[in-house]
């Protein structure tokens, strides 16, 4: 029998575990990813609970313990998965918060489901939080939780962290639910964003759209009830030492060499690793590479490219569309430039274990991270962590990571001509220049790792002023 009240409660759309089959039984397995690692270290030695959806629609399984954490599944019906998760979260908010790269769709039914599910999360958090506990809410799927939870439990400290960008008010104001979401967030004591610009966008939206209802001073917003909420940047990071150690193991080093060998020992190896999402700029990257192979500035026999495109949100039309565009382009490049058994592009549409990811990072001479908009982009940081003083990072200016990794080869992915020149610069830079850049970036990610991020968020939350 485990406890029923906790000093720290994490609320995220998903639990940190996946249901997987092992032989003929199904078991919970820890999901890969930085957030889980970060939270694990924060939860150690604390009374922690995590609430989230299990990933399977229908009745929620009973609460259970895993890795010293108490996990409380939240039920979502099939309709709620369609309306709250695929609809409002990923059909309205995701495109709107990523510069409307594809047009967002707004449906009143989706908004109602979002509110209902956010209430359910708030009620579960209210039940589990001990007196004066800390509740840390994550991401765009749960923006109304702070307000609903505040109504139920005025005693708890509420923090919210946005993993994705917060849009400029000119875009945000398209959202029919804009006031509800802003009021939802203002139930928190502290709101963490990836970049200062995101925090400023939020503050500007409060000032411009809520008018007399709130008072905005500096990074503080006071709502109608007199409660104060602070908004600031707390950029997320990775388990840098974990990745660096993994990358330097003999097994991963050997696998990296083997990957290059399997590709025919190319002179240069380029790599892209993304969820297959229209925000990640995969099409723009492929266009640049296709032109370079065609013009001969890249030689398809000596320069190879691996694109890992992790399956994502496959039931949504926009994702089916980007998948078919990416796959057509890869097919066209390989059709035009392959020799027998040696295509220039290796396209991998599946998930990989950590070691295999690390081996790909180690193997690659140049990493291409070219999103059109990205909250942070952890892949860029992982690549840096996996390299001692070799490698080069081409990084889009539209990622949160660009604010921190200034020594990368920065590019504007919309500008194909310059992106091509940037890729060439990264490929041809003298060793000494590449080494200097990588060392500086490595220092940055070692100093600011995920543990540092989580501690900073929690200490900012602890001291956030509640009164004006
Ligand atoms: P994502 O959009 O999912 O995250 P990202 O930050 O790059 O993007 O994180 C992806 C993670 O998944 C990385 O750790 C990567 O190594 C891993 N991964 C990707 N493909 C994989 C594969 N095929 N197999 C195994 N692992 C794979 C959201 C926001 C980002 C923000 C993060 C964290 O969109 O902007 O950086 O949250 O806040």
C-alpha cells in the first residue's frame, strides 16, 4: 500500500512510461527522453507523484509505483483522445504556437474537451497534493490546469513549463479560447518558458488581450483576485554527462565506426534526427541537399546523409502529408544519385535505443538541425554532448537552442541558398575552427544540463511572489 499525499506532484499529458509487450504479458517500461531523466533526479529523495495519460484510451489503470515514483494514470476516452489531444492540442495549439506553418483548425467541440480534460487533471492533482505541496504542470496540453487547481487548492504552489514556443500576440489572438487559456495560466505562481521572447510574448498577450482584468509589471502579472504570477525563461537541457559518457563507451564508438563502414566509409557523413513533424524543417533540409547533389557541390559517392524521422501523430492529416512529401523527396534523390547498393540518403522511419542514437551522433561529421520553429531542440544539445572536439552543428535560428549554442553554424532554413552555403562551410571548415566551436558549445551544455534546469525551475517557483 503506498502513500496518498505527496509534496511534489508532476502533471504532464503522458505518464513517463509506455505499455509494452514482453513475451505474452504487457508491462510498463520507462519512456526514453530527457524529461523523464530530469524528473527522476528531482524526484529522488522526495515524495513524488506523476499524473498523466497512459497512452491507451479507455478506463485508467490503477495507480502504481515505478522507479520510486508513484504514477497515477488519467483516463481519456477515445473521443477525448480525438478532441482534446489530436484536436485542440495538436490541431489548434501546436500549429498556432509554431508560427502557423500549417493553418490551425479551431473547433468548439475540441475546446470543450480540452477544458474537461484539464479539469480532470486539476482534480487529480488536488487529490494527491499534500498541504502546501508543489505542483509542476507541463506543456501546452494543460494550460488551464493552474487555474482549475488554484480554485480547488489555494494552498499549493503551482508552476507550469512550456516546452514549445509561446507565439507573438498577433498570432495568439487568432485562438477563440485565448482568454480562457491566459486566465488558465495565471492560476500559477510561476510560468517557465524556453526563451525570453516566449515569456515576453505571454506577458504582451496578457497586457493586450486581458486589458483591465490584469496588471502587468515587468515579468509579473496580477490577476483580478490579486494573485501574482511570474513569467520567465528557464531553457530546458539534457542529461549531458549521461550522453557524453554513453558516447565515449567502446561499444558506442565501435558501433559508430561500423555505421560508417556500412555506408561505404564516406568521406563525410551528415545526419538529421527529428520527429516527423512539419515544424522540423525536414523538407527544407532535403531541398538544400537535393540541389547540392544535383549541382555537384556534394558528391553522392563521398558524402552520405542519414535522416532519422521518428513516427509521430500519424492519425493527423498534416502529418500524413509531410511524411509522404519527405518520402517522395528521399526517393527522388536516391533515384537520381544512387549507385548499386550505395544510396546517398539513408532514411530511417522508426525509434532507436539510446546507444544507437549516440552511435549515429558520434559517426556524423555534420549534424543538420533546421526547424522552422522549435521550442528548444534537444537533438542539437545531444549531438554536442556526444562530441569531444570533433563534429559541426548546423542549427536553425528558429530553435530555442540557437540562443544558447551561438558557436553553431546558424542558418535560416527558409533561405535555401544560404543554408547550402552554411552546410558547405560546416563541411569544409578547418579542424581548428570546428574544434573551437564544439568545445565552447560543450562547455555550455555541460554547465547547463537538465538537472540544472529542473533545480532552477523549482527554486524560481519556490520564491515566486504571490502578493504584489
Ligand atoms: P520534440 O519536438 O519531441 O520535443 P526534441 O527537443 O528534439 O523534440 O526532442 C526529441 C527527443 O527524442 C530527443 O531526445 C531525441 O534524441 C529523441 N529521439 C528523436 N528521434 C528518436 C528516435 N528515432 N529514436 C529514439 N529517440 C529519438 C518538445 C519540443 C522541443 C523541446 C522538447 C523538450 O518540441 O522544442 O526541446 O520538447 O522541451
